[in-house]
């Protein structure tokens, strides 16, 4: 079997296991290419039926406008249900406090909003687009990853995961994070997007925009970046390799306007995808620590 | 391009992580920021070169202790293949992790230290390869640099291992002399081992093919029933699942197990396109000619070559929990999408995992492998390992804490 067919069949199998094993699952949708790929796979798994789960978006309020527009277009196209959890609501309710200073980011705050949204809707499984090649802590995470009632991941107490048999049994209050594209690499995702002709937000492709240099990386010049007199705003041809919150997702200089250009760029790249994520650069165990707290 | 999944077995001392690190490094699969992170971590070999082992140790505790605790999956790709490496610890106290990694692999690389030859650990890893019916064993005789690249050392180890393979009835075994640390015969052919004319490790992995056992029968565990019940599709009823084996074709006579009801394949759907046949590993939707009651956990199988449906059987079991297997406890058996209550009323014997000798009258505890009798509350649909290994596998869940406490492979009738 061709390798993309194999990866696709495995992901569909995992999505159907979620449908079969859980009463109230959800698909965590960020508006990034990985979760867009998940939506495409869900169509293959469940059409002509409806998805047996809603899409859930945790919106920091600092998303790229292009991402939000794309999200709403996709919901319209698929006719599936969308639930939005707003970080602003968590801030208003006093559950989290916004970071101060120039490099303030709402990225860490979304853990609280995510956990609150899971609790509010009693989701027992949350499907996510994380991949094991992204980061070394993720390389160790199971496809069915059990979280305790505080949403925490305990790397030392993971269930053995054998063959293609997934144990999703949990106690009330616990939930499972499920990662159907665990075995995909960044390049696999792009090759699949090309093969399947999957639509993406425009910011993945090279475009002209105002950017500002922060900590050696080009960030989109948006209000939430607290731009002041010291910042030099430049107009450059860039694209985004991952799409997260504007405060933590850096752009790369790029002329890639077609999928083929992007694939060629990734093949030639000497920096990993998460190299442009400020949130991973904090410390060597940054991702592991966030996952322990309940991160995606 | 297709996928090869393999596991590397061996302990820290055998240079297992170094071997994987070398494969990744020499195929340019490590990027600058990852290398930078490694250099920051500042772990060096004795000769001052960067310790490639750190690439595979993902957890803080592992980096702190310099050991691999859990299975890590690593990915790399060449023009010919995509590779998925299960990197599992080799020490006896992590047998369960190795079994987990091996269960998700087709091929096992067994590392043998050229200075030590075939040791207890080699035997244990080979036994696990046999237990899980891995399709291919590749013995890498590592640290050839430490024995002056001598051919006689390699040949002696090969002879010893062939004896072991015969005893275990391992059918497909190959050998390569390497030095992971120096990079000999990993990606590039080594001038220092000129007497060896076979492929390098990467050549081998890129080209190895397996004999598929099941090219004439198939099983279809039903995962999910698709019933839109809309105005346009009032009567649509599709059975979603993933095909095991080969030969599933429109028109096939089928039997649904455990009910025993017969029907035939009306159509096969993949992504809303109709197919004439479905193949091993495909996730498809089946439609049957008759309107019968089928739900998640049922098996649709070929009527000419049906699976077994029994309440008891004999199996090899691997135990994962500190708490010993309790013969009075009700456990849950999960095979594919079906969960059945079981008891394990009898432990026939357990294996000494190093010598494969049988041990009688002992509990089955963490990391043990044994032979048991299973009694189920309902019919369980399965095949024997020798006939159809993909349908002889199950996990065992403890309903008290929901943990996966064991895995079993059905070997015989009870």
C-alpha cells in the first residue's frame, strides 16, 4: 500500500474507534493544517453520515483573522457543528490573568479555557492533530492519551498501546486525548494536502505583510504584539509554517506560493517546524511541562 | 513508496540509541534547531563527539538518568521508504515496553555487541520476536571497531545466533556487521569491513520485503455503523471497519460472527467511491445484501474460510502490571473493537524469558510471559496465531482501574 494510503487508513480507523468507544467526543480544531487534515479524514471516516462529534476551537482572541475566516468557511462547507471556547471569557471570569509586558502571550492561558470547555460540555475524548515528529515529548505520547480530571498527562503512567487495539476506558471526569495523525510527519501532511487538494488558510502561502523582528524571529505586526517605538516594522514576503496564536507563531521568509513550492521548501529546510514556535523555546522540556498541565 | 515499521532491541550499552541517532543523522533527518538543543544539553561521548543517543530520549527523567524508559517513535524518510522506528528499552525490567514496541513493528533489529556475542538479552529479544510473530529479524553485530573489524568474530556470532534461531523456529534472519559509533555500514559502506559484501543497514531497510501470510482469507471487525437516516438516504446502512487479510470482493458469501447469520457483500465503499475489492489495511465501508442486525464488535468474515468463535482458548500472555495476574478476577478482553468479560482460571506455565524454559506453579507478574487458559462470558471471535496472526491478538484490561494489564496471543484450542 502506498504510504499515504496507509497513514490515511490508520487515521480513519482511529477516528472510528473514537466514535465507537466514547459517548461525547470532540475534535479540537485550531485552524492549522493538521486539524484541517483531521476534518478531511473525518469526512472519509463518516460520510455520508454526519461527524459523531462537534469541532471545538479554543480562540485566544489573538488568532490570525485569516484563520477565523477559514474556520467559518469550513463549518459552512461541511455543515458540522462548531463550539468556540474564548480565552477572553476566562480572563473576564478572573480564571486567568493576562501576561504583562511586551512579549505577553495568551498561549499559556488557553490551557485553562480548554479544560473549562471540556468540563462544560463533558467531553470524554478530544481528538487533536499533534504529531510525534513535532517534538520529543510528543514522540513518547500514546495515540489514546489518558488525562486525569485536571487534564494532566503523566508520562510515567501511560498505558501500553499494542497493535491497533486502543483502550479508551476511563473513569468519570477523566478524558482521553486522541491523536490520529501521530505517525505522520510534517512532510507527510503536506504531501497528503496536495494529493487530496485540501483547502488551507492563505497565511500558509507566501504573502506580503508587515512584520516585526522579535527575539530573532519575524512576527506578524498586529496590535496584540504591543508594538512600540523601538520596533522596526518591515514589509516582507513571508509565510507561516505552523498556525497558532499571533503572539507565538513566527513567519519564515518565503516565496512559496504553490503547494509544490512549500513541499520543496520543507524538504530543503534545516530548521524544524516548531523551530518557529516561541512557546517551545522556553526550555528543553517546555512541551513536556505544558502537556503535564493539560496542553494539547 | 511504502512504510517500514521496525523496532531496535538492545540495551544502552549495546549502542542502540547511538544506532538510531546515527541512522537519523546520516540520512539528514536531524535539523539544525534539534542539533542545537542537543548541543545545549551538552552530553558528549568519551571521545568528545556529540552523544547521538540523546535524540531518542524524550522525557526529562530519561535525559537526567541517561536511559530510555518508554517507547519512543521516530520517523525518517528516504526516496524509497518512510520508516517508523519504535525505540524501546532493552533491559529485562522493561520487557513490557519492548513488547509494546514490537507489536507495532514488522521487523526487529537485534543488536549484538561484537565483544560479548550472543548473550541472555539477545535470547530474550529473539524470543519476543518469535512470540509476536515479527516478519523479519536483522541481527546487527555492533561495535566491530572494538574487535578490529575481524571477520572471524562476526562469523562466530552468526553461527551462534543461527543455532538460537533454529531452536526458536525463527524463519527469516539476516546479519550485518556495523559500528554505530563510527558509522560503519550504517548508511555508507565501510572500507574497514571489506570482507563483508552485503548491503549496509540503510540499503537493507530500504529493500527488505516480507512474505505476506494471508493472501487468501480476510476478516472485517465492524467498528461503527453508518446510518445517516436523512431524507435522501433513509435506508443507508454501511459497516465501517478496517480489512484484515486479502481477498475481500463484491459478491463474496459472508458469515457474521458470533451470530452466525449469512449474507453476501453487496458493495464496498471507500471515500464514497465504489470498489470491486478491498485490501489488507484499508479502512472501508461494507454493504451486505440482507438487512441484518450487525453492530460494533461483530465480525464479518468470509463464509468459505471463517474465523473461530469460542468461549475458551489457550494463549500466550504478557503481563504489564505490578499486581500479579489474579485467577479469581474478572478482566476485560479487547480484540479489535470487541470487549468481552473473561477469567483466567489456569496458568499452565510461564517462560523463563532468557532461556525459554518452562516454569511451573508460579504467579504471572510484571514483565512475565506465560501460557494460560482463557474462559469468556460470551463467544470470542478470533483465529489461532499460526493461521492468521493479525486476528489472534488481544489486550487485557482490569475493569477496576481501566489499565491495560496484559496482552495475549491465541495459540490453541482449550
